[in-house]
C-alpha cells in the first residue's frame, strides 16, 4: 500500500500545481519588458551608403566617391559594381582605407567564378572583411518536388561561396531580390540547410513592399540571422505604383516601419541608398535628413 501512496500523492500535487504554473507563466509573459525603440540604432556611425557606384548621375570615381562620403559624414560603404568597375576594385579599397571609410559589404557574384575569386584575393590582400551580399531567384509557383531540387541546388551554390568566404574571414548575407529566394522564410530554410555559421541575411526594404503587412513577424523570424538591413521609404504597394525607391520619410508606412526596426535590438549595419540615376550625394542627403526627422518623431 505504501508503494502506491507516494506516486498517488505526487499525481495529486501535480494536478493542483499545474494551473498555478500556467497562471504564473502567463503573468510572467504579460509583465515581461517589451523591446523599446532604440534611436541609437540609426546613429550615423551605423549607416552604410548603398547603391551609389553604378547608380550615380555624376559617375564618380573612387576618390570623388570617398570625398562625397566624407562630406556627408558617412564612414561605411556597401560596394556594388558593374563590369566597368572591375579594373578599379583595388583602387576603391585603397582609397576608402585612406579616407577611413569601412568596406562594410560587397555585392558579390552569384557563383564562385573568376570575378568572385579576384574579389576574395583583394579582400585577403588588404585585410578587409566585408559581408558578401549574394542574391538568387527561383519561381514562387514551384511545386514541392521542384522546390526540393531548387533548395538542394541553392545549398550547393551558396555553400561553395560561404566556404571560400570563411577562408577570407567574411560572412555571406542572402540578399532578397524577389522570387522564391526573396522570401525571408525561404532564406531561413536555406541557411539552416547550409549549416555554416558565416551565412545570414541582409534584409532590403525596397524589395519588401509586398511584405509590409507581415513585417513585424518577418523581423522576429530573421533577427537571429540578420547581418544588415537596408532602409527605404516604404509605401503600400510602392513597387506597383512606381514608388519602389523613395527617400526615407516620404513613404506612408515609414513611421510604422522605423518603429518596428528600432525595436529589434540590432547593432549591425543599416544601409541608406541611392539606387536611382540621380546624384548619389543628393539622394543620400535626403535619406539622412528624412531618417533624422523620422527618428526624432518616432516614440517608444
């Protein structure tokens, strides 16, 4: 009888305590401090100039570009290029070093080709460690079998780049640019399948107008993988209304978006972009001014 009594007592206590544990857990969740808006996340030291090399009506060279960034007080560059810029890769690196401007990221080829190997050799030579931003595609209408094959192919492609990047002490950031690859949940699937610690996400708002209504959920999902985030003026259906690229502060969703990002507890690079055929300096200044006003106006 004794041998049955002790387990019976434990069962009774478990039944009595279970509701109490649930109540305490619920209260703890309700009273847990929520993330607050951190304006320091948008301090100038965190800001990175993006899409200012091929996108610039003034067609600046490395020295002119560095002087422009000096004048704006921006000390970080995410470098994008076209074929005509390959010959000046090394000059770009040495010029930015001379001006004390960090090479924060580099728009990277989609495969480990000769151009990619050249970039990695220069990265090693000059001891810089930019994030390598790698894009992809994929049809959103793929069936299950096609999706599985696509994931396997993408894992092989990105893993090869990531292993080479490890050797150069660089991280690889999956760059959303539309298609299957441009959906954050799919990028997370790829990262988990790749299984390397130097692979994460750079989240681009100008390719995310269609994701605005679920942005809070997306940000929470990608936070553990987030390496950089690029800002943009955000408009409902902006890409379909010819307002894909807007200065920060000129979109009808900007207050909401900035508040969500400012609650992320993220201290990584925050990009501001030109990505137009306008003068890169003018557009960067518009973004700086808009971000400054928006940050001051956004309440915790």
